[in-house]
C-alpha cells in the first residue's frame, strides 16, 4: 500500500488558522480541539486518498480534485486536495456551507 506525503498549501494552512481564530472568539479551548481534530482528519489522507469523492467543482474548473469532509453538525468542513504522484496536496480547507470554489480560489 502506498503511503502518501500530505502537504498543506499556504492557502490551506491560512484557512485552518482563520477557522480556528473564528472558533476561538467564542471558545478558545474548543478552537484548539477543533484544530487538532482537523489536522488528524487531514493526516488520514496519507493512506487511500482516492477513497474520497471528487470535489463538485473539479469538472467545471478542469482540475482533478477530491474532497474529504470532516466535522459535526453545522461544523462540517471540507479539505479540497489533489493527488500528485505520491503526494496529497491540500489546496483549501473550507466550511461546508461556503459557495463553490472558483479557479482564483485555488491559488494555482
């Protein structure tokens, strides 16, 4: 079984930090727990990243991307990523209720 290297882009890291800061406004302890859980979920992409469904925008944008959903209830987030050889490149981490990504959102 291939073990992939998981890499977060600058935008994905900024997304995680922004979400944690937003959560911390109401509950700093919860923000730390959320960030730990998010990183743990994203790290699971090191094995079988193809288990995740294609991102809805993938076809429209002409970029082969997948998404992994994580979180609970109203706090569902999605990690949008590409598999490049033996590397999983996490492009963005966004709240599940956010509008679809545009090509400029990808930072490519």
